[in-house]
C-alpha cells in the first residue's frame, strides 16, 4: 500500500518565509554608531567594548568619509599595531592606546566620518562596532553690542546683540546674574536666531548683569554686560545707531549750505552798496589837476646850454620835483606880495 506524501501546509510556508525575511533584515541592518565629538587640533579616543565573556583576538579599523571609499587604517593584534598604508591622510596621527582603543591626534575637520571596528574573538566570533566622529572648531570669543532705545525715569529699553559666536552647530543662551539664570518672562524679546535680545526693564532691575553663553558640543564661551553702563549713563557708552548718523549728516549738510548762502548774499550786498565803493582818490585826482613845467630842448647848436643844464641837475640831487601843483603856486603868491608891499 502506497503512502501518500504530505504537502507542506500554508501556515508552515508563511512561518518559514517570515523567519528568512527576519534573518535577511538582521544581516542587512546597519551597525549602530556611537557619536563622538572632537575639537580641531585636539585628540580623540575610539574604544570598542566586546561582548561579555569574549576575549579580543584582533581588531581591524577602517574609515569612511561618506564619499564611498573606505580606508583600511590599522589592525590590532597580540603582536602589536600594524598600518596597511602609513602614507594615508592620517600618517603619524594614529596610535594604539590599548588592545581595543584607537587614538587620533591633531584632529582635522576632514577627520569627521564613520570609523568601523571589526572585532574577532578567541571563540571565532565576529562583532562590528562603529563610531561617528564629528570635529568642531573652537567657539570664537563673542562680543556684546548694545544700543539704547529709550532711557526715562520709568525704565530703560535697550537692545543687546551677541556677535562673533563662530560657525557650525552653535547654541546661544541669554541669562542674567552670575551664575546665569532664566530671563524674566514678559520683559524681553528674542530674535529667531537667538543672537539679539531686546529688554524693557524698570529702574529696580537696572542693577543686573546679563550674560551671553555661546557653545557647541566641544567648547563654550561666556561674556557679560553690565546694564548700568548704558541705562544710567544715558547711552554714553552705546554705539551710535545708523539712523543717528543719517540725521547728523543731514544736519551738517544743511548748516554748510546755509552758511554758504549767507556769505554769498553778504558779498552781493556789499558790492551793490555805493557807499562801500572807495571814491576818494578819484575825486581828489579830478578836483586837483597837476601841472608840470615843460623843459624845452635848446636850439640846435647850443651845446653849451645843454651841458650847463646837465651840470646843474647833477649838482642838485636834493632838488624838488619839477612837477608842481596849483596849490603850490597859490601858497607862494602871498609871500611874494608881502615882499613887494614891504
């Protein structure tokens, strides 16, 4: 009697398919990455942690910068530290800290990427661990720029801007006091990027120091600002705003133009005034004509008279000018008349 073969049931096929799919998904699942942060120019340590009860035989390190290429960095064995290519971009900056840790010195921004470690144990098992390294620049020292909006006996309105906080994943936190505490709700407005803080404070709150804390995952800088230096001084220390420069420039321009127009009008007025024209010398020259004696040249052939005249002129260097005026003649006439009467 022939025994009929049993066909696999549908539920069994489904369970087999689900099991195989789960194995495929587990095999293709990416290795979890541990986040590690480093500072530009500093150093970082990548340490693998094997499973409990397993001893590490070798560790193979590789690096991928996300460009598709993977660099074989080093292999840790019981014999020591081996570098497949000592002339790669890391050169002498890699060290074996212990049997399970890789040290990277003099970090560069290009060192950011994924570092994978393949761990082979004495039980012939293989484990993969990965590290995501991000290298950050140190935070630049920030500065606070202040601008006084209004200062009255009722309060002070001022704007504080935290500048020079650097690039990258930077966070800005505003606080008051030392240590820094949360700001009073309803007394401030914050810009969307968190850099500009506008305060509206009462006189009782002016004796307060405000701080700007700038940080990234590897560094932090803090700067403080005393509110009294701007509110109680009436803004003497505040930076002059751009609208203020525009108003000042316009005022100076109007003042310059007004001065030029006034000078031009005064010059025109003086030139049009007849009394300002000097006419004295001309009138004197017209009212008092001058006369001169004309020396006639001697007749031709009278050389003796000519020589006599030249000798007289040489002997009398202090003689008065030959040109006389009518007044000189009049002044001399009475003298002559008196002599004749006598």
